[in-house]
C-alpha cells in the first residue's frame, strides 16, 4: 500500500502490481520466482522470515517453482509450495522440514 498526503489529508491507496515489482526488485521482499529451484526459493523464504528450512529429498530441492510469493505470509508461502510440488512441510519452532518427492 501507499499513502498520499495532500492538503493536510492522508489517503491510503493500493499499489498496482507493477509498482510492487518495481519497489521490491533486488530486495529480500522480491519473492517472484520463475522456474527457480526449490532449494533457492527456500533460502529466500528462510532469509525473509528468519527461519531454517531443510529439504529432506535433495532431488525435490532441484524442482522448479514459478509464482509470486511477495506480500504472502510464511504459512501461505509454504502452502503454495505444497500445491505446486509433491511435498509436505512440518514446522517445529523456527525449523521447517520439507519432505516428499518434489516434481509432479
């Protein structure tokens, strides 16, 4: 979202997708992936949410993910991964383990 102040009044507006992309480019908040390996996606999610993610099946870590996880919660991001790939996750505190075959 963005705020505009004019004539002493504050107005809150939603950002267009192109504005979000521009504002988050090359930052840890840029969570747009285009056929990026699960292992790399996991590293970015780990950094953004300050969690440790391990992938039990090395082959699953090579599976590609395409999607926009920008402005999504940790739980929602992990759920998207389980819908994209044949994997499941479990969380114990700040440690997340991803298991499964990976590529569908």
